[in-house]
């Protein structure tokens, strides 16, 4: 008699099934509704095809469209496969490479036979994708022998796939998924058939270049991007978000408001204009007050440090490709000969502040009574990002972190991390962000330190978030395996902006590796030397990126306390020019950032222009206002106006312009 498999379901029931049974069979046995709704299965926690037979006793959870994260990943993976099949149908001789799901869709890289693909090709490819979906071809998983698969790829002229198959680890099961006669090498899982996709829930968005395996020494490929969803409603909502995001693009608004610019002479560095730097200074002053109030001591450390220091900290081996390395020598100033000898010792611009803060901590003997020591720095750092990875002021090479390191005893850890969570929560709310998620990034494969150290550090972070009352669904609590830094696990704080996008900004890491490597110690109550734990923490992350997020979150319409220009006094007639000057002077004396607009232009023109510049308050004055000592206040985005006595208007605007921590 054939042995039966025991399949445990989430409700605690157990079903005995024969070998060859699939999750789809169990869904059908439970009921026709579930059979129709189930799209995949989690077998012992692993996401699998719903038609893949069980291999033994297992725990089973059926996946439906309500399990949106899993469902979206499956659908997007399928859309990528359908895209690849469509392209090869339309453009014979095109070679396929990789096609993963992304956060909002999918892409696939192709090696075209004749010419690179362009955006003009996308409508025809979309139509062919819908035809494939309409055929409802089963997506069938097959296991191949390595040599047979390589031979098949070579016979089909698929050099890239053959190369990849040959390099996969020995002993790894090689699987393909077949859709009719077409197939692709893939680990899966997939939906049961192409017809499970909604043909109206995807859109191809653009074409770009991409190097094979991400290496610019390799062949240039054509990458086709798409966005894919479970239904048309989700797609429409996403396209609406993209449209809104385009309106809020920080580069566009930054130009309209004259905040900053970027240019090729300083790739990845920002030229801050006066108005943009006012915004920076307001944010910096706010953060400095919050840090002062929380017991931090501000420091300033060197930009350039000897490579030996980075070797000792571990960054030289783990992070060197992202560092700007500088030879410690005077360049040759003569016409002949090389500029640099190539023999000098090496230095590097700091990509982060932490090693320098340890060096400050090591100056003088520290006692257990001195801890915690909270050391903050608005530190300018440099990272050698690839040109193609740069994006406005969101991804740059030169940036300023709102960085701090807290040196603590083990018994102080949970209190310090909890207090940091409270401070961060208050800052985000002051800056207009009501919603954020907390995620715990766990140990990566390549790391320093023992497993015991990582166990302890990870658990401390869990306990601290629980102590703060935020390890809950409301705060999106989630653990991310393998996402930690090479020296420490970390808590990540992900903001949700006004149009629903998330941004990872704040972080705190519990680190025992760097104090050990850089020999940081304090004298304990027992008179012996002990290693402090070093908490690496940031709230904004970097000023550049956070200001970019603020611009897009507020669509340039900053709260009054942050606005670069808080008020403009605009005249209706030239007879009011003198009064306008008096109003500007009084507003400025009250601490408000104010400009006058006495140009010989119609008031409607002035209103439109200052609305484009996102000025929060426009104070309109004419002959009557001058005679009565009043102003007509027009708020940004409002059609109406409010006539007030000047002193009342100043008092109202001054109260609004007070930073939230000073109210």
C-alpha cells in the first residue's frame, strides 16, 4: 500500500493525500470557491506553484488575491515571462536574459538581433502580450539536466542563457517554465496559466539600455519596463500616482522655486541657491534644537582620513568600491611626466562618520558613569555612486547626514533605543509625516562578528521597539532577513508620503564590531576595561534626500515655518509702494522672510507668478489698504482673501511661522 502524505492546514486540520496530489487538488476538495480563488501555495513556508505535487508531509497555506504581496509578485513574474514570449514572437532572433518582478511591476532584458528596441515598439508588444494571456496557456514547471538545458539553449542561439546555466552551482536543480512551445529558465513559482493574469492590468512603460549582468564591459541589452497589477482598478490608481508624482518631482519644483540646480561639472553634488539654503538652514536649526534637547553633543570630524584607518574599521575591505580614494602626495606641476607618482600612501574621503566618532570617544579615559555619550554631527560625506544611479538630490555623491552615535553600556541599550524611537516619531510628525513603518534588517551573509553577537543585537532591537509600543501592525512591523549592515543589524524607518509612496530614511544599528575593531573602551564599575555598544542612528538620513522627499510630500507648499519665502507684499497700484515698504519692514522685524513686489504688473499676474513659486502668503496692498493700515491676505491654493489690520496679520503669521518645537 502506498504511504499517504499528511498535509496540515492553517485551521489545524490534517488531510491525508496520495503522492501526486497538488495544493490545487486540496483547494478543490475544500470547495469550488476556494478552487477558483487559490492562485498559489505556501508549502512549509515556501511559495510554490499550486499545481506542483507534494513531496511528503507538509504544512499548507493556500494563497489567494487577498494575499496581495504574494499575489502581486506572482503576477509580475508572469507578466515578465509573457513579455519575453511576446518579444520573441514579434522579433525572431532576439535573445532573452533575465526578467524579474520589481516593487511596482517588472522588466526584461533582451539582446535584439537587428536593433535596440524603442518606446515605439511597446504598443505592438502589449497587444501580443494580451493575445498570449487570452490563449490561457498552462505554465508548466519542468526539471532539466544541466547538460541538456545548456545544449538546448545553444541550439536555439540563446548564448546568454547558456552562459548563465553553465555557471549555476553544481547540484542546483535547474527548472524551466513552459508556455506552449515557448519556455524560459526560472526558479518560479508562477500562476497556473497565462489566463490567470488580467490583460487590462499591465502597461509597458519605457525602454532603456542595460549591460549584461550589470557590467559595462559586457554587451549592451534592451531593457523593457512594465507595471503590472492584479486588476485594472489597481493599475489606474498606480498610473494616477505616477501622474501626481510627476507633478511633485523635486527637480521640477526645485527649479520653479529656485531652490537648487545640478550640472555635469559636479556630478552628484548639489548647487544650493539662496532660497534652497534657507530651507536647509531651517531644517538644520530645527534638528539641532531637537538634538540639544535630547542630550546630544555636536562634533565636527575630518573629511579626509588615512586608508589605514578605513582598513582597521573594516570599510576598506567591505566598502572600498564606493569610496573616493586620494593619494597623499603633491601632484606634479610640470608639463612633462605623470601628475601622480602612483607610489603615495592612500587616503579616502569619508563615506560615513562612525570611525571618526570612535576616535573622539577614545580621547581620554571614559568611565561607566560617563555613558551614554551621544555624539552628533551634520557630517558631509562622499560616496562614489555610479553616474547612472544618481537621481536629482535623492541619490547623490556628496551629502550631509544628520548622523549620531551613542556609546552605551549593555544595560542602557533598550532605554536609549526606545528614547530614539520617541524622538524620531516626534520629528516626523513635526515635519508632516503621520505614518511610517518600522522594519528590522537582520544579519547579512557576509558579516563581522559571531552568531551569538548577532543573536543578542537583533533581540535587543526587537525588545526596544516592543518597549516603545511600536512593534505592531499599526507601525508596519516586519523583519527583513539578510538586509542588515556587515557590522550590525538595524531598525529601518520607512515614511509614507502624501501620495502613498514609502521612503526609507531613519535608521538605528546596534554595533559591537566597530568598538572592538577600533579599540574603544570604558572603565566599568569593577575597574576593568569594557567595550561600549555603539548605536549608529539617523532620523532624516541625509539632508539632500530628505529635502527632496519634503518637496515632493508637500508638492513645494511647505508649512510656513519651512517656506524659503514666507510672504510677499504685492502692490495693486504704485501709490501703495511706500506702504508696501513699511509692511515688509514690519514683517521682517517680526522675523518673517518677506519680499516686496512693486513691479508695474497687474495683480492677477503677480498672484499667478507667486503661486507658481509656492509662496504661502501673498499680502496685497492698494490705496485703500495704505489709508486704513490693512492688508488683504491671499493664501496659496485659495481663491479668496482675508482683509486684516496689519498688526493682526503680523501676529497671525508670526504664530504660524514658529517652528513646531518652539510653540
